[in-house]
């Protein structure tokens, strides 16, 4: 499986994408061969996602717990 970015282009009433030649050759893609495409539109707004999380402890309390048993240089 290869990952790449491309632009969607108008193709009649639809949109099409171009698969780079290197990937076509590496993956053995031929005309009329069925392939699976994963579409990821906008990247998720992490601030919005993580801003909705509620913790029972403050960030400082969590950091203090993580530091317990930690020794510098190890």
C-alpha cells in the first residue's frame, strides 16, 4: 500500500484523481483493475477534538504522577 497526495480534477460531472506512474508500476495497477481508495478530506481539528476531553485531574497532577519513580539519565 502506498500513500500519496493528489488534486481532484473535474471529469464530466464527476471528479477524478491521477495516480503517479511510480505507484501504478509498484502496485501493478492495470486499466479496469479494481482498487480500493481511502479518502481523507480535511485533517481533523485536533484542538476541537481534544478540547472536548474532560480529565478528573489537572495537567500538573498528571505530570506529577508521571514523574514518580522517574530517575534522570534512565
